[in-house]
C-alpha cells in the first residue's frame, strides 16, 4: 500500500469515530490532533497540516449532518473531503490533444525520471497512441543505455546520440521524425541540486521543443525538501504538473504530494514500484479513499480490465455463480491477480477491506500460497485441472514430485478448491445466503441471480 504508516495512522484516528457512542467536541479535538500528527509524520509541511486539521475541526463542530447521514458518517465525510481538497480535489489528467504532444520531464538525480519516461510511454501506448522516447540526459553516464533498454521493453521508438553532450544537437537531428508520433517524451538532464547550469540547459531545451507539458518528477522519499524543489523548478521552467515516484510502501511522501500546492501544478501520476506498469493516474478522491481504508473500486476495475478480458470475466462469473469453477478457471484467476499487482495493493482497493487491518504478514503468506498452487497446477494434466475429482492418491504423489512440492501442498489446493466451489454455489443461491447470514445475526440485501 502507498504511504503505509500514514494510512494506518489515519485509519486508527477514524476508528475512534466508528467506536464512539457520541460525536462531541472532545472526540473532534482528539481526531484532528491525531490527523495532524499523522500528516506531519508523513513529512507534510507543519503549517499545511495545521491548516487541514483546523478546517476539519471547524466544519465538524459547525455543520449539521444531512438527514441521510449519522453524526459519525458526517464527521468521516468531512475528513475525506478536506484531505481530498488538500491533495488537489480534482484530478489533473494528462491529455494528448495535439499531434505530437511533447512532454518534457525535469527533475534531479535519483528522482526516477528515466524510468518514469518509460512508464509514461507504456501508459500512452495502452491508450492506443503512438509514443516515442527521446534521450536528452547528456550527463548521467548510463542514461542513454537505460532509456534505450526501456524503449525496447515497451516496444516504442527511441531517439538519442550516445556520448553527445549538447541536447540541442540531439533535438535538431531527430526533430523531423517527431511529427510521426502522437506523443514524444523527452528525458532531460538532472543534477544533484538545481544550479544555474541545469536551469540554463532546461530553459534552452524548453524554448526549442516548446512542450505542451513540463512535468516535474519528484521522489516521494525526499520529505519537506520537496516544497523547495518544486518552487525552484517551477520558477525556472514553469512546471505544469508533478509525478511523484517511489511511493510504494514508504512512510513518507506527504511532502512530495503537497509540493504541487506551492506551484498550483497538479499531481498527474504516482509511481508505485519498479515495474514498467507501476504508474497510476493520480485521482485525489480515489487516493484518499484508499488511505482511509474505504477502497478504490474504480482503479480496481481498471486493473481487472487490463488483466482479464470482459468476455472471459463474464464467462467465469457465470461459472462461479453455479459453483462450477475448475482448477483451470482458478489458474486463470491467479494469472490475472498476478498482473494486477501485489495482493496487499488489491485488498486496499476493495471497499471495506482496508479497514479490516489484515496483517501484512498474512497477506504475504497467502501470496506465497498462490505461487505454490500455480507450481502444483503446472504439474497437472488439462483433464485433471478441468475435473479435479479424478485425481487419485497416486496422482497426488506424482503431481507433488513434478512440482517439487510436498504432497500436502497438492491436498491443500484440492481442499481450497472444494471450499471455493461451495462458497460460490452458495453465493449464487440468494435463499442460502440469507439463511447463512441469519445464523450470524446479519442480513444481506437480495442478490441478483
């Protein structure tokens, strides 16, 4: 999960409200105090953290809840709205309206600028557009090779001149080709610090290519220095948007996410890992919803669409509702889950699961189990995967040997499959679900067949 410690602290603060029998001024004071501490711990500017806390307190004490909301729901909704406002409220989509749309990436060494260039190319390619990558980082020794390798990985054209120290010469040589593309992404030079030399170089590059977008790539782990960096780059180059990288699991990140507030430049994307797919459009509402443990169904469905076709999902859904799921179906599901990302990330997108506080160790164990199950299924015949009931004790022994796993792993998989079939069958039968829920003192709404 992005910003694990901030998320845990905010969820802990909200739990006070969930557990309270009465929402009174003392509860509000305790809530905003915890939220302020959580934001400061995540490297948010103290002044800004105080401003957010005061806004929450003022609204929570002054506003009356709507008829459809309880006092607790109203208070939580205020926290959600104020945190969303603080992160930019509306999402800052990056659009390619002209051909070619030129994007200039700027930032210091270590920000992940070159990797982000490759991720952006992948992002636009998935949209059906034709992107190209241009190497203008003429100072970092490995920049040419790194961007060239990324372009091969993403399968997009790459332009650069190895050992050339003048970025303007690279632009001049390849400029006639740029009109062939929908999007051209320029990876500019960085430095250890923003100095006069770097400012001059970026300004010259910007004036020649005249980009539609100048995006500052900033590392999520640099803390409150992010604000100074954002202001300096904005003053020098007119930053129009921010990409925050290295947000996967770091306790910090508040400083980088709020850096845009000093430049009026919206965060466009967040980087969630090293893989080429680990770039996500930044949607403040969805992001805050995940931070507070309320899930992010929109992003989850987008990931699911990329992992499995709509036709396959519909076909599998019908089978599952009949309790007719085979190991082949289960295998396809595991493959899709693998494409969607780490299990902890997926769980946090499911509404309500983030508040369940499932131990990360438990999710790690489950992820390992899923890997083992794939090894076991790889050792089965297609007939066995389609109809696991035919697997005998002798076959269990042979499957285990083929997978290089203990026989118990095969038995565990078969047991899990049997339990999954029962649950799926029950979910497809509204009367059975109602009966089961009554046993636990709860009641489910009618489910469609």
